[in-house]
C-alpha cells in the first residue's frame, strides 16, 4: 500500500510544507516509508475485523499519538483501520480537529458478496459514517452504494478516479525489447508461444482457481499462464494446477519488481476476482496497451467498459476460456481492444489525483477554520501484501 500508493503523497505534501506522518503494520521496516514521511509508527492491525486487538489497545495508542501530534487531518485507508481509527477518534473530532477522511478501496459489501457479510460490513460502514468528515470512493458502484445506504451525506461524499498511478512509468515506450526478451526466456517461451498474466495476492477473493479452470479448458499447448504475487493460497492453487494436468504450463513467479516488462511480455492480463476497488493490474495493463480479461464487477467495470478488454461473468469458466481463446486466435482484435486505452487512463494519473486530494484537504481545513500554515496530515493503513 505504501509502495504502490501512499509514499508519493507523503513526499508531495512534505514538499508543500506539511508535516506528514504514517501508521501501518511493519512501517518501520520499510526504507521507502521512512524516507517518505516525517514520523512513522508500527501498528499491529489485523485484517480480521473481529480480532480483539483491533478494539482494545490499538484505539488507546491511536488516541495518544493523535493528541500528542495535534493533527489537523487524519486520512485512513482500507476497511479495518478505517473503522478502528474513526471509532477511536470519534470524541476527539467533536472539537473540530482532527478532520477525519476515509478512502474506501472497495467496500467489503458488494453485489457478489454473501448476504450476512454484506449486512455486517454495510452496518459497520454506516456506523463509522457518523464519525467521518469526508468519505472518498474510487469507483462509481461504491459511490452509488454509499448514497443508497446513507453512509454519509452527499456533501461529504467525494468520488476520485482511484488513488493514482504513475502514467509515465507504465508506458510501452519505456519497456525495451531486451526486457521483454529476458522475461520470455525466463519463462521458457519459444517462438509462437504466449503467456497470460495474472497479478494478484493469492487470496480467495481474487479467484485464481477460476483462472486455472478456464485455462485448462483452453487446452492449447502453446499457451501458458503466469501468476505474479504471493499469499496464503499459493500452495492450494499450485496443487489444483497439478490436479488439472496443466502444472507444466503454469508459472508461479512470486513477488516481482519488473511488472511493466511482465505485462508487455504477455498476450493479456487476466483478473477473475469477485470484488475490486479499482484494480491496479488492469490500470497498468491498459497504460502499457496490453488487453485485459476481467470479471464484470465494480472497479474492473469502470476501467474496461469503455474499451481495453473483455468482461466476463463472475465464476463463468466457459466465458473466461472463450475470452482467452479470442485473444489468442485474433491478435488484430486484441490490438483493437486496447486502441485509445492509454488516453482514457489519463484521468487516473497520480499527479491529477494528488491535486484532487489537495483540494479536499483545503476544503477540510476551511471547514475547521485552521490556518494553512499549521497543517499536518497522518495516513493510517494496514499491511498489504503484493
């Protein structure tokens, strides 16, 4: 989360004269984090919303830090720390400071979710909305959900197109033929062979198994499937590949720092997940002019419905297999899919999104009538695996 999203914000606002601090699991172990913020704290959040520590000593520690630092703004990201922090600071903000901003990177309640889980997460978000000065959503479906559930008033709801991506870093001209060749050689690809790429943490919601089952149906000996990422379900996915008899054509790449080269070496980027906020891998693929195949869910739909790839029904292995086959059998069609995609992605550029944050912070400070010269902001996020 820091590396991919928030470090640039710390560096930018510090350059504008702000004090910018951060909290996260293992934040002190990240050199990039230490260089991007004035002060950082390790906070042992749990991703499990029912973990006792989230509501016992962590709120006390949060209050102590915020009182001592006297922040004007506290900006929280992702559901669990978003709820815990807003709950912990609910009485402090009654004085007008700090202003609490929460960015929802995809609500945990969504149309594909189970009824009981949707009910629980929507209820928690509605409760926390009382302690929120501004709620930021990054896709249109969440914007509609926030209004439908009445999480905050429309005046306190802000839509931003994502959290920002460096469009200069992700461009095809920046990836040389030598880099693509090196990736293909690493994967053992010969002339006429192609690889589909999925970039995601190995967790249930990403649906790696769906990708495997659709790929097995493809039954093309010249096609390969590569997974970039780590996570608790990696061994289970590898076991399924063996059971399906396709282990020899499935590559497990682990954590990677050469994502642009991996994408450019791929015939398409695949993401069959059941829910997304605004998926970064699809943004990266479109910027690099590589077609995407994703499920028709919020976030992914925002990025692909205007062009750039193929949307399939969640859990429909036949549709997913047909999309894989379409990309392989008609390269010209695949190129047409991504025509103009990069231009459409300009609205998601990091510099543009930072400017939107600057306007939001100015509005928050105007609400509390805090002089701009004394401003400070804190980001609170949990550990996020690559």
